[in-house]
């Protein structure tokens, strides 16, 4: 079960690296506009805020990777950062888009459950 948990944690980390790329570098590009359902005007006006948000997603990915590198000793770190992913996903789902619950919070919760088993 530990291997499955680590695969799930790595998947969540990679997902957050993808969010970093989307928000920091592709926000105003066609893929970013389509992914986040933005107008070009809104994307241009919010580019700096999105980059900041992308950086935070990068920190979540880095924390999860740190926990993975430490092996079993990294479980408390994985648990902490997965908790952060879940809280961020729930908050985003309640305040920005319900899709965030499924794209961010659910994978984080599944990974957390697998780490705790």
C-alpha cells in the first residue's frame, strides 16, 4: 500500500507542477485561456495574480516531493502538504470554481487516504 500511496503523492505533486506552468507561463496563452475559461482581457489583467498562485502550487509540489524523497520518514511531511492541497482545493471550490474540488481536492484526499492506510 505504501507504493500506491507514494504513486498517488507523486501524481498530486506532478499535477501541481502542471498548475504552476499553466498559471505562471500559460495564463494568457490559448491553453491557459481554455483551461481556466478566461477572456484574453481578464487573463491579461490578472496575469500577475495567477503567477503568484502558480508559485504557491509549486511550493505544494516541492513539499510533496520532499516528503517522497525522505521515504517513510517523510510521511508527516506528505500528510501536511496533502492537507494543504485539500484545504486549498476546498477553498478554491467554494470561492472560485466547483471544478477545483474535483481537480485538486479529490486527488489530494485520495492520496492522503492512501498514505494514512
